C-alpha cells in the first residue's frame, strides 16, 4: 500500500453536522448488550461460589480455581475464533450468535446436576463472553464518529459494569441470609445450597433474549461491508450515521485504507512491521488490564472480604457496594475519555492501583481488619473503572488497520483471556502460598510496570478517525 501522509488537522471536538446521534447511540447500546451479558455472566459466579462449592463438594484450591476459571477456556475459544468468523460472516451475525449462546448456556448451567455438566456449560458461556468481548467494542468503534468514539466504545464497558452490578444485586436478592456459625452441611441443605445458586445463573437468559431481538435491528459494519466489496450498502449505512456528504468522504477514506485488501483472511498481514507494532501494543494493554489484579476482587470477593473479617451476608452486601462504585466511576470515564484522552487516564489509573494495592497488602500483613479494607477495595475499583477498564477497550478497538482489525482484535482479546485465566487460576494458589498481603503486593508491582510501559509506548489517539490513526 502506498503510504499516505498523516493528517495535520485539529481533532474535532464534535461529530459532523449530519450526525444521527439518536441512531448511533441506539445501535451502540444494542451492541453493548454483549458487554452487559459479559459482565453479568462473568461475575454471577462470585455470589454463587459459597453455595455451588458446597453442592459439588469442592474443597481443594485446585478444584475451586478450576470452577472459577473454566469459563476462560471457552472465552479463549470464542475470542480466538472471532477474528476469522467475523471477517467471513460479518460483525452482526457473530453478535447474534453470542446472544443465543448466552441464553442457552445460562439456563443449562443453572440446571447442571453434576460438576462435569457445570464445567461444560460454564465453558459454553465463556465462549459467548469471548465472542462478545471482541465484537461489541470493535463494532461500536467501526460505526462511531471520531469525536464520540471514546465515549461510545466506553458504553460497552458501562454495560459490562451494569451487568456486574446487576449480577451482584440479583445474587444478594436471591441468597437468603446465612447466620453466623452456619456449617458447610447446613449451607448445602439450605435453599441457597440447593436452588439459590441455580437461579443466579439462570436469570442471565432474560437479558440474553433482549440481545437476540436487538441484534436483528443492527446494521452491518460499514467498514466490513467495504472490505467485502459491498460499497452501496456501506454508503447507505454511513449516510444514515453521518449524513450523505460526510458519508461520501468517509467511504473514500475507508476505501483508501483497503486498496490492497484481497478480501481473504490473511494471517500473514499481522507480521508486517507496522501492524506487528500496533498488535504488540494492543496485546500488552489487554494483558495488563487483567494482570493489574482487579478481577480477583470480583471473582474472589468471598476470600478478599473474609480475610478482612466480614461474614457471608456482609460479604454479599459489600459486593453490591463495589458494583455501585464501579458504575459511578465508569460514568466518569465516559465523560472524560474524549476530553482528557486515553493516555492520561491510563497513567493515572495504573499509578493509583499500585499505591492502593501496596496499602491493601500492608493492611493484611499487619492483621488490620475493618471498614478501611472495604474503602481501599473501593478505591482500587474507582481507579480501575476510570482508566484500565474502559480505556483499554477503546484503545485496542481503534488501534488496528481496517483490513486486519477483525484478526488483530481476535489476537488481542485472546491474549486478554489467557491473561485472565492465569490471573483467576493462580489467585487461590498465590493466596495460599504468599497470603493476601503478598498477593496484592505482586499486583502492585505489575501496576507499577504497566505505568512505565504506558508512559514510554502509548501514543494519544483521541479525536482521530480510524483511518487517520492507521495512517499515523
């Protein structure tokens, strides 16, 4: 491809004059339902954990870690298949497929009679998560105008957070109070141990059906349509999004970046030096988003708060509080990502997490229990929610060239889920060997290293079209 000189124009503060705000927000919200299901299905297991472990008699750290992390195997499969599948069949059909898979797997997990069945259907739900996590932000990035791309892609993170909060709240409502001193046998024989955890998983089917219905009304990504030679369809979608005049300019710009595209899935293109550099940046950020350690707070909340002296009922309430904080600070991120920029938010979040984890580890090391541990956990969630949680998805959805975006996004999200699997599977082992203090100090060191990487390697991309970012 002949290099095109980067544009020197000032990044726009507002979308183009013909921008159809209502339509773009509507289709972005429908696509972001994948994020809501991702968040709900991912976190629901944290509230169900004290009960399904008793039902399936899981006592060893290895078995507990496998139950928590098995969905990640499915996420890896879903994310790794998404690149080839979305380039072949389009973004819309794959979003629809993930919605159907969410609905089926959630009901089947709730009906599981054996631990083996539970594992199989959790992995199927994980595959739906893997598909949605790659496709939802990519789809939104491809239909959003440059000036609003950050906040619209961040809608996906907002719905993830809403899904997390919804799961935490529903878990709290479904679970009946567990008095202090209740034995494992009593929990197993209770409604929570026999039926409550099943309903926690099964409720996921309700938003899944909404996603299935909404996905039928989504237009196909105009950039995928151009890639497949369906120029007239792409023009119609772009006209409805941005108006006819802007659509013609956008269409020409997209075609310019796809001039040498053959229409075939080309893994070799990922090895081109410029593409490889962008891919390395996206993979590194995706891995860091997981290894910063915040997901252990959501997935292992029972252990985190138990070590701080909280009872089972208090733990479930604290989990809801963490979800509320997550939601509030995600809204702050949406309001700032296109004004402040990607780079400053990521730097601030990385530094904040390193400090909070250091203090949290010190609290556990000194045996200092109480409400201040909850406050530190909430501070960590606030740092993550305004930075690494939404902004990582924004950056990796806008960094890759049009002709390989599906494949590159698949690789980056697959790396994310591999990192997440390692994090989730190793937490019980680290916690057993290093204690809560040592484990959080490890995460603090990772966050400090992430700060240095972002400072040295990450350029700012706010306000640029996807094609401008590709040329630069």
